C-alpha cells in the first residue's frame, strides 16, 4: 500500500527496484520529513504488526473479526450467486475464511498481493482446507488497475478490502483507490470494506501507543530497515515513537521524533535533524458511517448495508456500483 498514493515512478518498473531508496531520499529531503507507511512491512515489521493485532489496546482487528463472525452470513448474502470474490492486499486468510464459509457457490476466490511467495502459500493452504474452492491468486499492486483472471469469465464480481487499510490513504487518494477498485471489478460490482470508526481520543491514541511498546518497535523498525537495506546510519535510540489523534484531519498520525540535533546518512546522502524534528511515518484515517459513505459516493459507490460491533468501534460496509 502506498498511503500517499503518488503512483509508480518509472523506476518502480525496472528489474533493479530503486523505489525504496528514492522514496527515502525524497521523504527525508522534504519539509516536514515523511516516509511511506507501506515500508513498515518487511519480515520483522510484518511480525510486529501481527503482535499489534493481539494487543489489548489495539481493538480494530478484534472488532472486525467479531463483525465477520456475527454477521458473516448477512455480509456473504450481498454477493450474487456464483460471484468471484477479489481480496485486495490479501495477507492472511483469517478474515476471508469467515465469508467463504457462507459462500458455497463461489465461482472463484481471487487473492491479490504484491508478495507472490506468501500469496501462493496461503492459496495452497486454502485449497487444502476448502476442497472445491477455485483459488486464483494474482500477483499485483492493487493501487493500479490490473486484469482479473480470464477463468472467472462473466461471474458477478465482488471486492473485499478488510482491515481499514483504506485509512492509510488521504481522503482524495482513498476516493481514487475506490475508483480503481471499480475499474478492476467492472460494471455492477459489490465491495465489502472494513473501516475504523472515530471514537474517544484516549481509546484511539492508546491503540497506537500501547503500554508494551510494540507499536513503538513497529514504527522504529522502519529506521532499522533503512539501515539494513539502504546502508543507513540511523541510531534508533536517538528517536522516539509519537502517535496522536489529529481531530481536524480525523486521523491518527505516527511520527519518529529526533531527541537531538543529529546527522544521518542513507546510501551516501546526509540528512540533518534538529532536536524535536520528526519524520511523519503514518496516517490512519478514522470515519463515521456517514463520512465514509460520502467518500465512497465520490468514487461512484452506493451504500447497501453496514455492520458494526456492539461497542461501535469498527464498521464493515457493503457498497455497490
Ligand atoms: C494496517 C493500516 C490498518 O492503521 O491501524 C497499526 C496499521 N499502524 N498500528 C492501522 C497500524 C500502527 C494499521 N493498518
């Protein structure tokens, strides 16, 4: 995912991918400094994110799973018979299994992800567990249009985008992404999307600044990754994790704040930090049911239904277009 949604630079398509280095150089040269949240997820970062999902303060994963458990049958019923279900950014199959269990006549399940090895391993596991399910993985970056497998033919299409990943995109970029989903899925599609809800600032901020410091480690791992992959000279101890709710923008912001004046190097280029200067590493936008519907409408999607958990922490929307 690319929260800033800058689009691929031509360099991204070359066999030697300089995307990470160029993005880091660009972000550290900017004022204020920023890095894309898509770079959190190397092997160590993905494991730390898994740990985050089990934290007592991090409610989104639990709340969404609860919605899928309690309303899975109703959500699945939004899909016309014989649909193909396309999951954008399919990491684990934990969430989609809660829909698949109610979708016995599915034409195909099409998980889409940039990480081919993981995708194929998950697909294999799913085929073993649900015999008769056609699993058709596609290795692609879902922020750009791509072709669905020809084997799904003229089956009705439904998209699945759980986890509030949509929250990583600035609103105008989120509209563009929802429009791209419409382009990929074609006419008369359905879309099931998980969206985190606005709530008490204390609850929101605790979810992104947990007592055990796992989110801090997740954020700081970005500096360790730059050191590992781009010959960076960051001293992670010289930075601290900061997360706060920006109410005007309705988003959690994560930053890495420099304790002191310092200079660091990334692949031979030097960058200066003043004491207190930060790198903005993530936005996680929070919506109301109404504000998300208004956003989706800008991309041509009409709300059909919405489900929330009993505490009103999280929402799962069904849209059509
Ligand atoms: C994976 C983008 C949904 O915004 O809650 C968790 C990422 N960052 N803790 C979120 C995240 C810090 C997460 N998303």
